[in-house]
C-alpha cells in the first residue's frame, strides 16, 4: 500500500472537507467519494511508480477534479430563466397542491362522509328519496371515494407504479359511472342545493356531482401521468394513453347500466301502481302481472305509507312520461292485489342496514283514526287483558256473553284501538261499557250515522274518551276506542246476545261459536289469552281447545284460556238441547204492555235437499292456497252430482271453470277483487231461477269496483238473489260491508269445519222462530225464558224493517234498535265522556238498570215476577170444567 | 455565432448530464465494472467522456438511490482494491423505462423533423 506524505494528506483532507456540503447536496455519500478519490490518487501514483504520494501529486489530481467539476453538477439543473418564470412555477405548484387538496376533499372525504351519514341517519331517504335501497347500492357508492383515493395515491410522483395505475384507471371509470348516475338522480335538486350553499347548507345533495367532477379531474391526471403512445393513421402525430385509463364504455358504462338495472323495480312500481287500480279489469290484471314480475314488494309497501320519495330524476321522468303519480291509497290497493296481503297485515317498512328506524313514524301518525277500517297496526298499542264471561241458556236457546278488553298504549301518543270482531252467528251487540276514571259508563244507542258522527266529534276533534261499536257486514262489528292514552290503558266491554245454533234439528245439540277478532290494529294479542268463564244451565257436551267443563257451586261452567288473536281459529262449544225443544216466552219491559215474545224451534220445512243449481265463486287470492284441499274435499267434492254447478275462479280476471274443479285447476296468486266474479255468478244465477251463490273466499280488504253492479242485480232480483259466504282466515270483507244494507250476502254459520257449508245449503239446520204475541194469543203453560229472546226478536224485527225493499220503515227500525239497545246495520253504540257531549249529539246513555248482565239482571227479576203473575191471570181466564 | 456556441454549449451540457446516467446504466447492464472501467467505456462514446474523479460522486448517488450496488471489491496487483459496480433490479427497471422514453423521444424528434421539412 502506498504511503501518503502528511502534508499531501492534509491538503487532500482539506479539499475533501470543502467539498463535503456540495457532495451532500448532490445526493452522494461524501466519505465514500473521498475514499474513491483517495483510491484513484493512489492508483495514479502507483501507475507512475511513485512510492509516496507527495503534495505535488495531490495538487495535480485536485486540479483535475476541480476542472471536471468534481462530478457535482446538478443532475437536474435549473433552467436559465428569469425570476418571473420561477415565480410562475411556484404558483403553479401551489395551485397543484390546492387542487389535490380539493380532490381529497370533494372526491374522497365528502362522498365517504355523505355515505356514512345517509346510512346512519337516512336523511335523504326520509326527505327526498332513498338513494341506498340495498347494500349493493352502498357498496357501489363506497367505490367512488375508494377509486378517487386510489387515483390520488397512484399519481403521486413518488408512487409511480404501473400496476397501481392500471387499477386506478379501472376504478376511476367505475367511479365515473356511479357518480354520474347519482349526479343525474340529484339533478332536480342540484340548483336548489347551490342556492342552499349560500346559507351554509346544500353540500350533501351536491356530493354526487362533486364526486363526479373529482373523478373526471383524476381521469385527466391519470391520462397525463401515464405513458402515451403515438396514434397511428389517420391521426399520426397525436398520442393516446397506453395506460392506465380504460375506455369509458368498459368501466363507466357498465357501472351506470348496473345502477339503472337496479332501479328498474322502483320504476316498475312507480309506473304500475296506477294501472293496477284501473277500472278496466283487463288493464288492472296486466298491471298486476307487471308489478309481480318486475316490481319490488318492499318498495310497493313503502309507497303504501309515503306518497313522496319522488325528488329524483327517475321519478320525474316516470311522472312526465307515464303521468305516474300514485297516491298511498292506490299503492295500498296495488299491494294487496300483487301480494294478497293487506298492507296493514305486514310490519311497516324499515330502512335498510344500519338505519334501523321505521321509515314511517307510526309513533305519531295513524291515517285511519276515526275511520271505518281497522287498517295497519300501530306501534306501541297492545291488548293487555282479555276476559270473556257469559251465560249459556240452552232452555232459551241463547247465550249472553261479555267480552272485556283492556288495551295498553306504550307509545308517547294517544292511540285508537280498532278491532273487527266476528260475532257468534246471528248475534247482536246489546251492551257497550267504557271505564272512565275506573267507573263503568254505559253506551248510548242511536242511528248508525248519528253515533259515528258523535264519535268523530268527540274522539277525533275533542280527543276525549269515547267507544264506538257499529256493524261491519254480517255477524261482524267494528270496535273503536279512542284515546288509549299515551303510556296508559283503556278498558271496555261489549255485551253480545247470541242465539244457539242448531246445526241439525233432528239431534238434540245446540252450538255456540265464541266471538273472536277478525282483524285488529294492535299487537300483543298472540301472547295474551282470553280468560273464559261461561256458566251454563246444562253441562256442556263439548268445548273447544283450551276449555274444560267444570261445576262451580253446582252451576255447570266452561272455563279455560283461548287465543285472543285474529289468526286463531274460532272456538265452538256444544250444549244439550231439550228434545223436543219446548218453546219459551220472553217478556221485556220495553215491549208494549201485555205482549210477550214466543220462541219456537222449527226443523226444515221440507226434507233436507240440496239446491238444484248452484253458482260457486272461489277466491283466487294467495291467501286461499292453504285451504285448497279442504275446499275441494269438504265443499266442492260434497256437492251432489245432480246439481247444476257453475264454478268461477275469482282471479285478476274471473275464470269460469267447467263443473267441479280439481285442486290442480285452482291456482291462487296475489289479492283478487272478487266483485267481477260475483257479478258473473249473479248473472248466471239470474238465468237459473236465482240459484244460490256460494262464495268461498279469503279476506277482501278492497272495496270492489263492481259493488254497484251487484247492487243493481240484487235490486231487480227483489230479494231472491242470495250469496252465501264463508271466509277462510281472518281479515275484513269490504265487499260484504259495502253491501250490508242490501242483505245480499249472508254468512254461513260454520262451526266444525268446511263440511258445515254443504250441510247448511241442505237446510238441515233448525230455525228459531220468534213472534210477538198479545195477551189474548199467548199460549198457556209456556215457560218464561231469557229476556235475550226479546232482544233477538228485536234484532229480527229490525232486520225485517230495514230490508232495502221496505225503506219506509227505516226510522222504525232505528227506534226499535234504540229501544232495545242493539247494534244493528241501522244503529250503533257509542260511549261518550260527559252529559254535555251526549246532549250535544242528541243521544241518551243507557240506563244501567236496563242493560243486560251475567248475573240475573234487575229486569229479569221483575220479568220472572211478571211472568208468574201473567200465568196466574191466564189461568183465571180459562173457564174451569 | 458566439451566442449560438454558448447556447449549444449550455444545451449539450444539460443533455450530457441527463444522458450520462442512462449511459452508465447501459454500460453496467452488460457487465459489472469498477469506476475506471466505466469511465473507459464512456470515453469510447463520443462526447460523453468524463473524468474518473467526476464519476465517483455520481456513482455514489446512484448507489444511495438503490439503482447501483457494489457487487464486490477486487484487489489489484499494482494498486489499491477497487469496487465493482453492478445494476440492481430496480436499476434495470429504470433503465428499461429510460430506454423506452428515449425511443419515444427519438420518434417524436423524427416526426417533428418531418413536419418541419418543406
């Protein structure tokens, strides 16, 4: 190794130290370079045959190094330019950084924040329209900020990577498509959003547009950052990017089209609702098919509650192009036709995902308040307690039941409890009680419209404490109680006078079907059982599930728990009937003096026989599907073969089936308006001597568009046309309610099952006959029966007086209903809170002394005394032999 | 003329500085060399001659940037031990990009020339 002269080494070291900063600035390692230089000098000295490196050698070498600039030339020297140019570059650089910051803000932070906000708060979904109806939409929206962030990172000078560029290019295209779609959807409100910006708001609806602009800017950045290649003929001389940006039709267009496809169900719903309510059945059927095929049931359900959600471009276009602006009522009808379920029978729609809140705040809004429909269930309202007390009097062929209901409202707003109650066949409501401040208040009975008007006046406007009970078709009443106070409860009771059914007059058995809910707007019922305690004058022969027979203090009783939900089947019990039945005499102080009601039981007038011709209308709704087998086996299959049968399947368009169809021929879908099929059946009936019509159906929550046609046929049949109906499953029957005044539709009293339907049509059942007798005509030796016989007579009489063919007697019918305190098609019962309210509505509450009760009512004691004295008087008049 | 000469001198200096790294990479792409060997190869290219002393700071910077690496140290029989430089994988990638870019520039230059031709 060659040695260094100390002076030479000192000279070299000093030179090196002088160059240290320059080398550092040039990005080199000074010590490494110094070592290399030292080695170079040593090599040159060795080559020259020198033994020692002297000062002059070092000086020569250093002169060469300095002359060669020591390798310190700036690899990227600043161009020779004037100061203004450098200032321009600085300004451009600052602007570039500012633009990058804006891209981060509007391309990444804002869309990400808006997505999170919408998912959590559902602000846009509630105020304008739901931009994120599915999780797929959320994922697609999330891709926009991800793509923009990726592009920003990929285009940083230090991170130039071909792979990252390629991914960034594809993501950018997708982001463009998605943000363009949403920018268009928000286009209607974009101008307003700009205005709102002045007031410090409006940034949320502008997020899609800003994200789109950011993605566009990033696309340009990607293009310029990427490698370009010359374009060939005919544009030689121009260049196109080699990478990373893919053509828009490969990324942006598919993303846009995907979102359009995802919006098709919404479009279908928007377009299809109105035609689904068209008066023309053919148009209606096509629209219902369209909605079933392409629509979304969830979106349709949302339309049942909200008419809005049309602030987007899609809704605007459908409104302009198709004139589609459906109301919530339209949507509710369409929902039933499409799904077969009334919209109120399913839980209200909720926003998806993290937004667990109900879309419809049923906390404060109940659109059916004070109306005549049960409608949708309301949140927070539940049945808290239910008890059914009663007395079955087989000797009098009747029963009196009291159903006490307590509703509990856990919400923060007063609620109206509504329930449709299936009464025992032929029964009538004879008492209504409401507890106000823990004191029972009896109802006033008046004309139907009079009581309803009073209820609306007091309940809906004054928001006081009334209960209203009105009839809702054959053997049904609608119970309405308002208000069930917020975080409070309401207790009410309805008394029901029911005749015992005698399915076969030849057998000594009578039956009673207990009342049950057919529809309700409150929850809790599946968990709450009705506690039953019925006394009977004779031990029951059979009781339904959940009940048992026992003797309480030598009085036969039927006790137990039965479901209190509309979905539970009705419970029937059987009691022995004296054979042969002995007529009873009933006296009521409301009858004219010296008159009484004689009740007898008559068997079939002629030997039981099936009608020679029968029209059968089978509801084609989806709710009938579970009953198809029973329908064919127990009903249609038991129709005698010599009967002329016309079967009409009530689908979206009525289908006439030849003879008795098989189970395979019965297809059920959606919810079908049975009106058109009933009209067709009525026309067939008219040409076949007004043969009876058997209508087997599920709930009919829609008013039929054919009810006037039916009414017309009924009018001209002059009472000869009869539709015998049986409903499978719970729910309202709006067709029957609408035609209740016509007495056209009669409910078949089904006890054991569908087999009862054919038996009923054979007229095997015993019929109660009640007639008013004056003192001179009263037979001797007839035992005195229950006063409820007189009420049942009054109900029969009211039905006769209010027959549509005897309209002149309607006032008398109302008077009789008021006198006997009965809820009938012409009368209702209402409980008001104060005497002033009764007076204002020209109503008089029932005297507590005259209302029926489970324990022998005050009037009954008088009745028994009266009956005894009457018998004595009759005996005196009979001349002795 | 003197103005033109000055301008061209400045321009070629800038061009040379830019191309120098490319040429070093291209030299090392074929063989690993010590600083002196690199200098000799460069001197074979007209206009790219560089003093060995000037080369070392450049090599040091490129090594720190991870584009070159000292593969080994060789002892010399008539002098001190010498560092043998070679391209790193990243250096090879950068070289490919540089060559690619150069080809485009060459084409652009040709196109520009053709357009300017009468």
